[in-house]
C-alpha cells in the first residue's frame, strides 16, 4: 500500500535505538510490524526500541515440521521467543503432529500463549488442551502466585463448589 514501507536490517549490530528512531522519522510511522530474525535474542530488540515505541502484541510463527528439532537443538532460542509471545502459530502442520507435546513445550515457557495449527489445506485449529491448575489443590493452604491470580479467579468463578472450605493465600489490596 501507499502507506507501507519495508526496511531491512541485515546485521544485528545495526539494530539500534538510533537506527529505529531514524526510520520512524523518515517514514513518519504510526505503527510498526517487525519480522524478527529467530537467531537473534529478543533482548537485543527490546534494548533497541525507541523510548516511545511500545510492544502491542508478540507472536511466534514456526514451521511445525521443524518445531521439535529446533526445541531440542536450540532450546535457548525457542525459550527466548516463547516466553513473552501471546500466540504461537505452527505453519505447515502435518496431521500427525503431537499436539500434547507442542502444548507441553509452549506451556513450559508461557502459560498465556495461545497455540494455533495452520494446516497445508488452509484450515486452522486452535489448541484446546486443558491446562492443570498451577497450584496444589490438596495443600492445607493453597498458595496462589501473582502470575497465577487470573487463573485462580477464573477457576473460582467457574468451580465455586470445589473452592468451598479451602484456605487460600494470595496477594491483594483491600
């Protein structure tokens, strides 16, 4: 489109606040979509973002045929990309993919990321595997960590009878 500009940064050392600021001024940018090099750590990008730029959404796209091999052989790069993403899209998904294993890998890095499977025939499926609760329901006092508060609150709202009589510890403001 007439208001879309494509810029490429080939070398990691060229990814700087000054470079991104200059590109923003050059094109009078309203919003930016970044397709990031998966071999570069995301911290480099975070450090290079100009002060007035905010990340709205972070997604990870991966070829489903190489997802497990990358996870096995380049785990630190996978964790880096999965930790803060909100959506994982596996492209070229074969019918035989082990969705339980994909779910386990993604949940090991992020409890909030949604997972979708994009199949070669064009249809898309979303991960609907139920996550276990992130706290011990059999403990005398159930400790709810800050990052698990929303999960606890949702479960409390959906399953009030299960929580009846339980002792729960969480941080709150009264």
